[in-house]
C-alpha cells in the first residue's frame, strides 16, 4: 500500500472497526497509519518528521512506511538488526499516541532521540545527555497514573546508550531530565509583554539545586507509559540550548541518532544473550 493509499485509509472513518482503539480490519492504526509487521520491535522516536530520513540514512537500508500528520515512519536495518523510526511531534500527548499505537503493532523497545536544553555547568552545545529518569512536569503522564509514580528509563536501554556513546567516542552526560508542556515559561523563559511569574523565574534554580540536568518535552511521558505497559524505553538528546551560558546552536543531532542506532544493535545482541541463557534481564556476567 502506498503512502497516499495509507492516508486515504486513515481518512475513511467507516473503515475503522472500533471507537475505543481505532484501527482498520488490517490493523492500520488511526494516527501512525502503520499495521502489524510494518515496524521492528526497536523504534527510535524523534519529534520532528524531518529527522526521520536523516536518521534512517545512517542505516544499511530503509524505506518509508507511512507519513500521516506528524507521524512519519521508516523501517530498515542497522548492522543487520531490524529497526524503525517514527516521529512523534512535540510534547507528551502526541508521544503517548505514538507509543500506544506502535506498541499495539509489535514494538516493545523505544529510544527517544531529540534536542534538549542543558541547565547544569560543564555541558556544551552538541554534547549528548542520556536520561536515566525524568521529572514529570508535563500533564500527559498524569492521565495514566498517580503523580507519585516515577518516570524512569529502562536499565538495559540506558546501559546500551552509554556503551554506544563510549564506542562512538562522543561527549555525553547522564542525568535526570525535566519534561515540560511549555517550551517557554515551563522551561524558565519569559513570556510576552513581560509576563514572567515567580514560579517560572525560579524553576531553573530550583531544578539545578536538585541536580536535574536538562529540559525537554517527551521523556517523562515515554518512560511512564513504558513502565506501565511493560515496555523498554530510553532517551538520548543533543544539547541545542545552553541555559547556563545562554548559547543556542544546532549540533549533535547526527551523533544522537548514531548513538541511538548503535544502542539498538547492542540491545539486539544482549537480547540474544538473554534468550540463550534463559534470563529475563541482561547483566555483564552473561558475556562470559
């Protein structure tokens, strides 16, 4: 089915068999326009649809599966491992939709690949930040579970991202991200016409004291849903905004994509080692 045909299927409301989980009889999901078999178990999640072909160009092979609304999907192979990438758009709501629908058609391991604003000293434009957890400053995850529930990354995915960064020799940091619904006031930037209430003015200092490393807008939703649904998720972002020095620059995007793709290759190896050993969790001793 071509991309145009996919869009037509999605536009035809009468083709969907359920209002609770809108999909066609063939399993095409309402928003992402993909069906079972279209995506690999390992899926990278950038926000921007334009990043999808940039990421898949780093692989051995790739083809476009669907492009509907903000959701663009390519599937291919990286170093022989089946892999997919789907853009989510900006923020928690659209990320949750992507995770829900991708998981429904077989994906179980997700790596957010994006940009971020660093709030701690010693982090430079173009550095990568691997998130081990997220502060839930967004609203989407609160629609799923109590606010006390932690948003934590999967241990295996995080270790694979670290190993990939080391293998590729890129600068990286490990930390706790803060996921917000607002790019401006929610991340301590002033609004229009001098609107800058105290909670927005203080958020940077408050989070710095708590050793939070960065801002972005999707990780908390991704981590929360992954833990609730028994999926695996991690996050690696390139520093575009340095909130300490007030510098901004687009650097590190390719490096983040390379690290995420390499992490998938590592995870595939670890998953095979687990299966052979009859273990549910990978640990260094499985390497023999």
